[in-house]
C-alpha cells in the first residue's frame, strides 16, 4: 500500500487495523465508557474487510497473506 507521499508503507493494513482498534480501546478506557462494534467479511476473493465502528467508522481491507 502507498502512503500520501506515494511511497510504500512500512506497516501492513493488518498492523494499521490493530493500532486503530487498540487506540479506540485505550481512549474509551480513559473516558470511562465506550461502545465499539467490529465486523468482518470476505471480499474480492480472499481479502477481509474489517470495519470498526466507534463514533465514526474505520475500514480496512486485509489481504489473506497478512493473516
């Protein structure tokens, strides 16, 4: 995947999803309460679409070889 500068990212989409999910959990714990919904589905062959909904939605498409 390319970043905004057009160069390859050092981290995978799965790493970005994990980082975002953990940030949501930590933020919710600091506030004392939160609600988060995580869903996944198979798309485009063997890729996984991961959606994290916590106030706003974040979507990640993870290739099978990242799992």
